[in-house]
C-alpha cells in the first residue's frame, strides 16, 4: 500500500497552453494509504486521465506524482508496483485460470510451491478454486473479470490497485457479488484502491471517499454521507442521489428567505446576497407530507408518481417549480392532488449562483 500524492498535476493531450481546455486541470491531492477512493463523473471528465497518470500510462503535462513521498513521475509503469484492472477483462486466452493467476509470479521468478500456495489463497478469496483447471476462454464475463482482478492481487508487492470501470460489462447481480469480493480482498490486503466509475450507486457503496469530477476538475471530495447530505454545488446535488436534489428558486429580503409568499428557514447562514440566482436545495428523502400549513410548509400539486418498489417518488409542482418527494410504500398515495409539503430547515441549504452559500 502507498500514500499517493498529486502535486500540481495537470495534463493536456494537445499540449495546449490554455489550461481551461486541459483534460485534467492542475490539482493538488493526497490519497491516504490503505483507503478506498472512487472517482465519479460523466465520460470525458478526467477520471481515467488521473488513473493513467498514477499508473504511468500517461506522463503528466506538468506537476509531480509521489508514492510515499518518493517522486515517481518519470518511473515506468512496470516499476511502480501497481495493479490495474480495466473496463474489459484482460486474460490470456490460451492459458488455464491457474496459469493466468500465476503468470505475474512466474515472471518474477517465484518458486513453484510458493506460486501454488499464493494462487490458491487468492482463488479461495475470489471463490474460483473449482475453476483453476479450466480454460480461461470458456468462462463468463464476470468470471474473466475476477481473473483479471486476481492477477493484479496475486502479487505481494502491490502499492495500489487501480480500477477503471471494471464492472461495466457485468450483470447487476454479479456486480453486487463482485463489489463484496473486492471489499473483502481489500480488507485483507489493506491496499490503496482508486476506483473509476460513472455509477453513483457503485461509488457510494464501495468507497471510503468520493471525488466528483467535471471537465477535468474535482468539484467535491468527501464521504458518501457528506456528498449526499451537503453537496457543495448544484452539480453535485444533481449528480448524487436518485432522484436528484430539489432546487427551488427563492428571494432574499434582508436576512430572510422567501419561496413565493412562504418564509423558509434553512441551515445556511445568510445575511445579504448579491448573486443573480438564489435557491433552496433539499433532498426528496427529506420532504414530507403534512396535513396543513405551518413553518417551512409549501403548497404543491401532485402531477404523478414513480413506483420504485419499496418507495414511491411523488412528482409535484409548487409555484411553477418541480419538486420530488420520496415516500415509503407503506405510507400509500395521497388522496388528492393538492398537497402540503414540509421542508425541514435542518435539511435545507441555500445555493447562490449554483454553489453552496
């Protein structure tokens, strides 16, 4: 395992001097040894560029990369002691599962008895011991990805495990099982893991910390709870959560906030605003149905609902603004179309020009 430091790291594939167009805009960041991180964002936001910079597949346009405070910026990939798992499984088709797993150890001159013990140890963790004698080419996509993962983990000198959307080609149930296995492996090996994905659910159930990216920049870094409870921008509020965070346009009058004629209290400290757009953000999970008017209660019209199994999402509109409400199935659907919605002040945040006030 290793502490990984990015010091003023930035990259432009076109060597453009204008940093606003860079694939990865200059950033400083430290990833602690033994923790699991997820890089989360849409395609083209810079996730894979960061990953490939750490692995050595990309030499950064500027800055330094350090492993445990040692500069490895110009050190070849083979000497960085990292394991990388790609989106599509990489296996040696002519080899058996055992030969695939043992190949990195054979290349390093391990003795046969030590190789056998280590391969069986990893195979047991991955629950593929019964497949060691089979031809790798005959396995399913999820099994091939397990082999690809196992080949990276079989070495005992790995400093970091880098994973670039490794579950994209896997079916939903197998994804769940693979995530459990990866987490179990990391608990045993205590590796520094960096996981690239565009799937927020995958990221939030897997990582200790999330880094949400957009256009080559890290927009917010924090635990899944921190990003869900208090996103620092509308971008993060919309990207994290399903459905996304509600944003209601409000008006500031002195030190008070109004949605239409309703005064709202929030958790944000505020006195005066000069921004063009002020909004209150609140998660659909925290909006509740009440029977009548009251503090932080707004009137809304029910337009419809989505049935998601254990929960329903009510699609409403208030003052011309859409608002979603997430309720347990056990509550049942409202009897009428006219609703009163409670927006708890402790779960409501103010956003000015798209950013947390």
